[in-house]
């Protein structure tokens, strides 16, 4: 009966449903961590620094993330072709590359992190090392899961997703009572370590001693470079956008506002959970169908329909019950005034997940027409956020009338920052829709031209 259901649903919806069920268990555990455990141990004056410091780890791990994107794409390509020797060599190179970049990042962070801690209003101690480790491991572990993803080992991935959240919870329960922020980042690193070793165990048959390592660099280095350059620009812009948003909220706003953002973001992110599952299954299937010259857009429409449908429902739920949710526990009650911002943030995250589905789909098919607006929109948003919230910096440089106009916006408030994030997300969706429309029209004109040219 299950096999028949699998055939009727197709691989996309079948594996999406399986991973969705498993990941919801992890989401419950992660929600407990974010909404109860972290606020319990991290004082309000430091609570708002949790997300910005996590983004710092992502920025420090950005060089590795950029270099690993082509590895992920070519893992899918080689696995689809059955070239497991190249897959084995790729994963070996990832280990070596990660070690080199980890050491280099540690050296760089010694000069970079003190300025960050000053603006985040937290003490340093051993926190810098833990943030770097969390960032590098968080960038490294998805590659090994991507090897499972490329080989369609979704059952192993489901087991990893099932156990990662409990591993994170147990680690945090052990370490956070001693020092809250340091214990938080130890807990953030633990699932990445578990994921790497569990993935290698799941790949033991495909990558064991019977599989001979095979060189890929000489034949494919040009393709790797061509694929890396456009992806690097988009990843850098996205990482900069996320980091600036978190930094502005922590640096420019009060402890209360930044803590309020942390709490409402834990609820708002639930609206994007299902979309992330769609995105995860989308990439390998779209890459495979593109490689085999099969119909590929059907997967994209299913993904976007699922993201927007479920996301819109959750936005409505948050809008109707936001105040009630925040009033449930004493540690959340003081954040009830942020209920309207929670609806706004949920909308932002749903739209960004939809945009992420489209960009992942395009990258899986080796198309990069989104690079222009994918870089320009985040860059403009970053300039607006830091410029308008720190307008006093421009005194003496810009005309007084401009300074007065920026002051009149009262940009140093959470609602203004979320509105800027919302409009940048809407603009990205509109640009993606226009790109698809223009491609569809070009394809129709080409078919019409071919038809009329037939004698």
C-alpha cells in the first residue's frame, strides 16, 4: 500500500512528506530550546545578541560556504551519473579544505571579534573560538548531508534530522547552566559534528574501500570555477544582508527591542519550516531532471504552491493568536506589544523561503539570471538600514535637509526595520516572477518561429 502511495505521489511529495514529519519533531525540540531554554538562562540584556552572534559565525564560515556550493552541485551531478569515485574524492577534499579554512578563520577572528563583542554588548572570554567553530562546522556539515541528498538517501537524512535536535538539546542542558552564551554555541556545534559522522556512516557502502577514488579536477575545474563565481556573489550578498539585519537590531535598538525580536523570531520561523523541507528535496530532483532533459518546472510550482499555501495559513494564525501566544508564559508576557511585528516577520520569512526555493531551483539547473537583482536588492537594503539608523554619521557630509529628513523617519525602531525587510523580500519575489515570465515568452516565441519555418 505504501509503495502504491509512493508511486501516486511521486518522489518529490513522498520524500517531502517523510522529511516533513521527521523534521516537525526536531522543530518541537528546537522551539523548546528557543522559546524556553535560551530565555531561561540568557539574561534579557544579552538575549538580543544570540541571533547576531550566530550570524557572525555564518559570516566567518562564508568562505567555506562559497567554496562548498560547487562541491554540492557536482556531488549531485556525479552521483546522478554513478561516478562514485569522484564523489569520494570530493568529500576527501572537503575535509582538507575545511581544516585549512578553520585555522585561517581562527587567526582572522582574533582581530575581528573584539569589535563585534563591543557592539553586541557581551563579554568575550572563550566565546570567540566557539562562534568560529560553530560557523565553520555549520558550513561544513551540509556538504556531507548533500552527498546523501545527491544519492537520494532520504531515509538516512530522516534519521539524522530526527536525532540532531535531541543532541542539541542535551548538549545545551549540560553546558548552558555554567555559561549561557558559550553553552548555546557548544550546543549549536554538536548537531553539525553528529551530522558529519552520521553521514559518513550512511555513505559507507557507496564510499568504502571497494570504491576507488577518482580525480575530477582536471576534467571539470573550468566548470567548477564558472559555477562558483556567480554563486559566490549571491551567497556573499545574502550573508551580508542577514548579518546587517541582526547587527542593526542589536546595535541600534534597545536591549528590550532586540530581545523582543529574538522571541518573536522563534515563533515566526515556524512558518518557514515546511518551505525549507520543500527546498531540501527540490534541489537534487531538479538537478537530476535537468541533467536528464526531463520536465523540471513542475517541481518548482509544487514547491512554491506549498510554501505560499502553508505560509499564508501560518501568517493568518499568527495574526489572530499572536498576543495570546506571547501571553502564555511569564517569560514572554513582556513581549506582547511585539505581536504585530511577529505577523510582519512571519510574512518576511515565508516570502524569503519562496525566493530561496526559486534560487535553489535555478542553481540546480545551472542558470544564474537572478544574480543581478539577487545581489542588488540585499546590498541596497543593507545601505538603507545602516544609513538610516545611523544617520548622524553623515552630518557634515550631506546637506542638513537630508539629515533632517532621515531623522524624521525615526528608523531606530523594530517596525521600520521589518518593513524594509518586507519590501526587499517582495521586490525579490517580483523580480523572480518577471524572470520566469520573460523566459516563458521567449520559449513561446521560439516554438512559434520553429513552427512557422516548417515548409
